[in-house]
C-alpha cells in the first residue's frame, strides 16, 4: 500500500491524497452497484479514506452506497463529505439568487438529517453547500444553521463546493473564517484556483478538495469527437459539439508531452498532486482498474520540472455558459 496522506486544513485530519468522487455511481448511465461497491472496497483496502458524495447523486443513492461500504469496514475511519442540494434545484446558482430561496436554515438542517440517515452515520465529516454565491458570505442564516449542526455533533466541518469555472466565487466567504473546506475544479486545464482561491486557503488553513481532475473525462485521453453516452447521461448535455470538439483538441495537444509508460490520466493526477495547497483529489471512479491506477499515483513521485512548466501552458480559462452546468 503506497497511499500518502495530507492534513485537511484546520481539522487536522490525515486524509488520503487520492480521495473518491462518488457522483458517477449515483447517477450516470451504465453504473452498476455491484461493480461500484467492488471499486469502493478496493479503494479502502488500498488506503483511501476520503469520500465525496451528495444527496443529489441519485437522490441519496450514492450516500447509501457509502453506508454499505462503511458497514463493511467498521474498523476503519472513513471520512465522508456530502452536500446539501439547492432548494430551488438549480445548478449552478446564479448572481442575484437569494440565500433564502437556496439554503434556508431549516432546510439546511432537514437535508443534513436526510444525509445522516442515507449514510448511516452519526456525524458527517464535511457538510458542503452544493452551489454557492459569494454574496452570501456574511449572512447569518447559514452560519448559525451550520454552527448549530456542529454543536449538536451532526457535522464536523463546513465547506462550499464552488460552481464550475468560478473559483473566485468563494474567496470572500473563505475570508469570513467560517469555512473549513472548499471543493473546486482544479486540473491541467483549470489552473485558475491558483490565482486567488488557493492563497486564501493557505492563509485561512482551509482544506482543499480538488474535483473533476479529468475534466469529466477529457483528461483521460479517451474521448473522441464522436463520443456519445447512453440516453439520459448528463454528459450528452455537457459535451455538446462546441465543448467536445474543443476539449478533444486540447487533450490531443497534450499527447506529445506524456512521458513513456505513463497514461494521460496518470499525468493529470500527478500534475494536481504537485500542488501542496490541495489536500485531496477526488477522481470519479466506478471500476476497480481505475481505482488501482489512480491510487498508484500517490507515491510521492513528481513530474519533472520541465514537464510541469510545459503543462502550465495548457491552462484553459473558460466562462460558464448555458451548457456548462
Ligand atoms: N458541483 C459539485 O460539487 C461537483 C460537480 C462535479 C463533480 N463533483 C465531485 O467530483 C468528483 C469527480 O468528478 P467527476 O466524477 O465528475 O469527473 P472526473 O473525475 O474528472 O472524471 C470521471 C471519469 O473518469 C473516468 N476515469 C477515472 N479514472 C480513470 C483512469 N485512471 N483512466 C481512465 N478513465 C478514468 C471515470 O470512469 P468510471 O466512472 O467509469 O470509472 C469517469 O468516466 C465527482 O465524482 C463528485 O464527487 C462535484
């Protein structure tokens, strides 16, 4: 077992630098619970101890898979992060949305109870807001609701999951000192959390969950301009031609840089691991072979400085649009 651990901000928890993203198994097409559970068990055996889920991932289904996993490993401390869905069910939130329409206090408590039941645990380690607007930073309502939940032992830490391609949209909130954790898209393309967000995370000792390390699949190098998913899979609405064509071109441009014997997925994870502000990366994985490959990158071996410098040039700043979700 080679897993390395990092400190999760001010909580002091030692969490595996490769964590687990549990969205796909909760809602993407072609998910198979038996296969997902085999992958989850393997991850635990290989030292993974941090799992990211959300009530919205299959209306509790992904959380219930964690419940089964945790019951099978009563001797292990498995850290669980989940999320409260926006009450108006609009992902992502938009400028001008009111906190009272998205996360009223009673609703924060109600959904924490639902998650506790689904997860089969007495306390959630990280309770996150599944969308966020920085204008809500100083508002008393969410702060008091989360403080009550902490006092009652229902949650241990509070986090925000920042909307896609808006890493700035949480900076003011982290500066309140009321957030213990932040989840943000960070990968070879999406380098912009380095600009403003990560320095604030360092300053306020906030745990950082780097999500979507493969850009939803682009950075595994397996997509083509003809890629399609089964009917009902959200990726059909995300990888619209405009996005798919540009994403595949960007991935192809990386191919000549991949060191011999390394996959694009491995290079993508090692690029993120080089950043010490990141506490854990949460690749989505439903298959044992992906678990094995991804966890194997947690061995302390870094990409060369030359390659890191080259990869810096592949930064891709994107602006949220109607298909980006
Ligand atoms: N708003 C939010 O808060 C939000 C939004 C998006 C994601 N997230 C969190 O972030 C996690 C990660 O994001 P994601 O799952 O959307 O995307 P991702 O991690 O960028 O990509 C997942 C895809 O990569 C494939 N994959 C994993 N390891 C691989 C490997 N070694 N080689 C080839 N392919 C590999 C997976 O396949 P299989 O699944 O078939 O194994 C899956 O199709 C989610 O699961 C969720 O926990 C949060």
